[in-house]
C-alpha cells in the first residue's frame, strides 16, 4: 500500500520572506499613496521649458508634502485663487520668501521670478523623484482607448491566472497515489 504524501508546509524562511514582502509593499504603497486619496504624494507632469536643465517636458515628478519648505527646494504648487492662472500647477524652485508672506519661486531656466507667492496651503510638496518621460506615458494611458485596453488586459491576465490556479488545484486533488498504486497491481 502506498503512503499518501503529507501536504507541504511553508518553512519559516518562506513565511518570513512573505511577511517582509508584505511589509515592503505596504510601505511602498504608503509612500506612493496619492494626495487625491488623502495620501502624501502628488504626481506632476512637466509641461514647458521653465525648468529646462533640471526637468524636461514629459517628465513625471513625484512630490511629497512636508511641514516646511526652504530656499533651494523645488516645489509644486497650485496658483492661488483670485490670481491669473488660478488652479494651475507649477513646479519651480523656491528662491526667497517664507511661509508667512508666501514663497518666491522661479523656474531654473527663467531670469525673472514668478508673479505668484504661494503659501504652505498652496504647496503640493517638494520634488522627491523624477521619472524621465513618465508624464508622457501617463498622459497616453489616460486616453480612452489605451486605458480600456490596459484595463481589459489586466482583467484577462487575472482571469487566466485564476483559471490556471484552479486547474492546478483540481489536478492535485484528482491525483491519488494510493489509488494508482492499487490499480497497477
């Protein structure tokens, strides 16, 4: 009579690796969670030449909110209400001012300062990461056809993965070594 193999149990190392990868994923998600969902990070696409030399049109910049900002920091801000261009996002370097009277900002490729003086409530955050060309990719994927194809592709992959896992489960339960050993005799 054949013995039935015991189900494999996860080793301590496997459990620890799973726990560490879960923790790393949660930390990464916390760091990348967007401000639109009350997270600390905003994603700014560069459009224009005022920051040439530092950023290029089409770059994606991740900015994170901070409690304070200083001269030299590159920040993204929303043009304050009741000013020309109100509501638009700008990413420039702080060259003066303070949190009380508003910051003075200027593009690295410009010779004059900006006419706006954003206060801390207007600042989305300080530049933390540049993804070259990432803004172009996001802008492309936001169009209806590419977005639909992306969502459809993800759905198909999820369904195929679930189907594959289900068939592996059925194969494992259908295979009974004791039964096949008995029928061979």
